[in-house]
């Protein structure tokens, strides 16, 4: 049996080189994917101006973290290679208070600055209520469907009564049969909105927590039972966009989806007319 | 026979009989190994679950003989998701670094004969073991394992089977298991804190403690303050499910056209309780690994830890700030958006001490004399992986950007890189580093190196591409990744990640083999095979029952005196008196 109190090992070039090279390859590959997009690696173009604020903030963060990422990883790789054991004596130091102050201050300024710069993209949607003349649509989620309710020509949402919910007989939202305001409400499985007009979504859930997310809007919101949560957006491009549920809601979570159709104002008025309940 | 030796320590008596020695032992070293073996079992289960998940994502229709029904259903996939997360976070990442290595080495590194409360320590382990039995039992009860994720959001988890399969007995067992785990961890935390405060050797001031001890100490404080909240939440959830209460359940819920009888509760309350625990929990998972990384980097670069005081204070800062950021899991939950912004600023702040640690790790290497033994390889890998995983946190910390990334695979990539890889690398570094001390034998270095290269490359291959899947809109916890019209284009990336996962998983068999083979056949280890400075390396490998054979050390210097100018030997152990150290000049 051999004892294993070995002296420091010389000839550590192979692991040092391999580790340094692997780190460099990892950095290069990562940067390459960000830059060249060789496989789908980015969200689709946004269709709101707030979405552009989000993208701008994302891009700013990417630049800052990208620089930190590249410098730290390459710095690590360099140190691994340059200071491998070649028989030298290590340079004794306990550190440098000056350096600590410098990089702490720089990091605070950078990270907090970044966080504060993202305020506008968040505030414009979340701190600011929808305009008074926004198109209002109520979004109701349950296992595992989206239902969208428009107030109809009278502009008023009818009362809902949970006891009257009956998806099987055509009343999935539980419209109160006794409330006349609800008679003209339009209930649809997909969401149709006019382009270039602010839309306010009133997000609610009947059972567990769900979520409403459209990538192109750069906007998502959990739907929480017991709450009605308003969000708003103004889509500036006509098109057909996917709505997905992102909050784990049960076994059908993966197939809970719908579509957002952004249409011209004329098409939107036609849509409302066509869907209007027979009077 | 006096019950106290001249140094004031109680005489530790060697137990007799197999049961007292190895099963119901009050020796922190045995308990540490028990926790480690529990974590080893748990990680094998957890890895198998994740491989099944990855396999299902690329071959959803495949015939699986061991699955009831032959083809994996969505609810079975979600059960895998839930159990994988729960088992890994609790029974691996909270158990091995703290319960395993912390238990074994905290007393020895501070020069103590055992933990402050040895019997409490034994109780903590066995309650944790019971918790593990409970969570495994969830697989085999009617309805199967729960499907609400490791986060167990209500009302999905709060109403029983009406919300989905597995939500009956399986979810109840989940709550029972977690609650037992909280109890055990609270007791353990008490022990660690009392031990660190009270039992340090003469001369070991706080700023002469190894950074590993700082890591375990602050982790224990986090545990003491956080686990109680989860325990409370678990009790309330159990009451909602079985006693007709409505802590988390509002009025007017309709499930499958059936009006539910609850009223007055808030689903957000569960999220607050869970995440108030949950965020400190992830720092509990990483801080011991950070301590180990600093310790191993210094030892194998033959240089003091760069900025030791800053590192110790950064550990404290991370711990403190860790309690103030839980809302970043809830930006889109319906919580006040103003709170969201506050949480965002605090979360960006916690990036600061983490960045400081990274700079100091590189500073520790700079000008060093780096030896690429297996503990060091994993410590170096830890630094790279922590940088990669930590930086993606800066995106998620901003609520506006979170609009785009929440619940996507970007989040999964982030937390796997920091927890599922970096923290695991901390565990591997600790294992390779301390195996000689624990078992008196060296692990095979060639096998260890092969294990490292496969794991380092493999984990990067699994989790780096995952960021891009998330950016492109891939949503997490989807049993079928191809459901959305745009997600089909991401399948090739999923295939790549799955192949990488299987190769990396297989590579862990090398570690398992090395571990168990070396217990019997490894080269005999001396007291200090790594020429390290801290107190565990002055005693035998493995240590005697009372850790130091009656000769308790005093401490005369800091823990990282490497390559001190003027000395022939490139390390000065903490316990050498100035006269003894002078002999090394």
C-alpha cells in the first residue's frame, strides 16, 4: 500500500489546456448562437410599442451581461492556463481592499442602473391603467380552455354567477340569466381585437391558476381565481398570434391555448356584428 | 473517571454494537455519511426521473413497459416533473452539502469533538429519512404522485383529486414529507448555529474560520428562519385539503362544472409563504458550495483566498438579501406591480455580492500555482457554471423582461445551471476533496478526471441551449413540447439536450463506481494528502471517535496561509504555534 502525500504535481499542462479551451469554446459557441441564430433562439418580432421597450431593455441587459460573461469566463480560462503549476512559487497576497471597493462599486452601479432603466417598460403597462375608451375584453380561464367575453352593444358586462356555470349546456362563464346586461354579451374561444386601439384584458380564472401569454405582445399575466387582473396593450400589426397558458394548471396544461387575431377596425366591427346574439 | 478531559471537552465514548455504531449513531461523522448516502440515493432517483422526462419530450409516443398503460400520459409526465424537483431540491441539494459535509466537517474544522447537540443531530437525520420514505411513497399510492410541481401552487394542490390525478393521497404525502423535512432542518439548523457559536477552538475567531464554516453557518441561519414558514404553509395546505378550511381557496371556484364550497382564501398567500421559504432555500443550496469552492480553489492554487473578509461578508450579504427577494418569483402572479419593482431592485442587488465572490475566486487563482486534481477541477467548473447560471438571473430579475421569460425554458436553464449543476459541482468537489479524510483512502484520480470532463461538457450541452429554447418561447412543464405551432421548430434542440442528458447521466456511473470501489480498494490516505491547512487535516484519516484523539487543537492563524514568503513549506496549518511554524522557515 502506498502512502499518498505527494508533492505538487508538475506537468499540469494537459488538464489546464483542455479546461481553458473548453471554456473558450463554450463562450464562442454561446456568442455565435446569439449573433447568428442558427436555430430558433429568439422571440418573434413584437407588435406593440411597449414590446419594443421590453426588447430594448432585454438587449441592454444582454450587452451588460454579455460583456461580464465573456470577460469572466475568458479571465477564468486565462488564469487556469497562465497560472498552472510549472514549478513556480505562488504569489502570496491576501487581496486588495482598493480592488474590492472598485469592483463592488462598479457592480452596484451597473446592476442597479440596469434595474432602474427597466422601470419604464414595466410602468407603462402595470403602473398605468387602461384608457377610458379602451376595448374591454374579459378573459376567463379554466382547465383547459380560454374564453373571451365582449360586453356587446350595450357596453356592459352582465353579472356572472358561479352556480350557473355549465360548460356542457353552453354557459361556460356562468352568465346570470336574470341579468339583462348579459343578454348581448359575446363569448368566444378566441380573441379578436382591432389594430391600433388600446385593448384592456380583464384576466380571471374559474378554477386553478392559469396564465395568458402572447409572445408578440411581450405580455403575460397569471389568471388567479378570486381576482380580476387588468392588463392592456395596443397591437400595431394585423395578424394571427398564439395565446398559451404558462402556469401549470393540470394535466391539460400543455394543450391549453387559443389565438389572438388582430384585425382592421372594419373587420373588428364586422366581427362584433356577426357574433352579436340574436335580439 | 472524570467526565471532562483537561481541555474542558467531554470524553467521547466509542459506542458498542452495530446499531449504535452505524444506525442510531450520535456521532456527527456517521450522521454526515448517512445524510450523504441518503442524498446519493435521492440523486439517483432524481436523475432517472429527469431522464424519463427528457426521453418523453422527444419520444412522446414511445412504448414504456414500466409505465402503467404503456405510454406516458401527461399527468405521469407532470408527476415526474413534480417529484424530480422536490427530490432534487430537498433531498439532494439541501441534504448533501449541509447535512452531509456540514455535519461531518463543521465540528472538526472548528476543533470540536462533535456537534453541540449530538442526539438532536441523530433525530434530524432520521426525521429526514422518514420524509424521504414519505415522498417515495407518493409514487405508489392510488392516484400516483402529485402533478402540481415542486412549487405546489394552490388551488391546483389545494382541492384534492378534483383538479387532477395524483392530487389526492400523492399530494398529501408530498405535504407530509416536506413538513417532516422542515422539522428536521429546523433542528439541524439549531445545532449548526449553536455549534459554530459555542464550540470553536481557542484562537479560532470568526475571521479565522474556514469559508466552508461560514457557508454552513449562514446556511443554517437561513434554514432556521425560512423552514418554519414552509412548515406553516404546509400545515395550512393540509387543513384546506382535509379540514374544510379556505386559507388559499377563494369563493366562486368552479371545477368541472362543480361549484366549490370554499371562500375567503387567497392563492397568492401560498405563493408568498412558499417563496419566502423558497428563495432562501436556493441560497441554502448554493452557499455551502461557494464555501467549498473558495476552500478548494485556495488549497489547490496554493494561495490564500483573495479577499477572505470580503468573501465572508459576501456570504452574509447573500444570506441577508436572500430574504428580501422572494417576490421575483411572483412578478406576474397578480401581486402589486409596485412590490414587483421593489423586489426587482433588491434582486439586482443580490447580484453584487455574487459578483464579488466571482471576482475573488479569479483573484485567488491569479498568480497561483494551480494543481489540477479532481477537487480543483470541480471547483473551477463551479466558478464557470456559477457565472453562466448567475448572469441569466439578471434578466429574470427585471419584471419587464420577465414578461417574456416567465415560465419558459429560460428559467429552467437558469436554475439548473446554478442549482442542478454548480451546486452539484460543489458537492462533487467536496466529495473528492474529503473522501480521503472520511474513509482513509484515495479515490481513483484517473476515473475522477474522466467523470469531470464528461460532466462539465455534458451539463453545458444540456443547459446552455435551453436558454434559447426559452427565448424562442418554449414553455416549461409542458408534457408535449410540440403542442404550440411554433414549438415544433425547437424539437431538434430538445433532441440534442436529451442525448446530452443521457450521456451525462451515464457518466455519473463512473463516479458511483469510483466512490464505492475506492472505499475498499483505494490507495491508503495519510492525514493530509492535499497539504491543506485547516484542522481536519491534522487528525487521522478517518478521524477517531472524538475527532482529535484527545489532543484538541488551538488555532494561531487564518485558514489559508499558503505560500507565505519566508517559509520552506508552502502551507502553514492553522494549529501550529508560532514557534512550531518558525521551524518551517
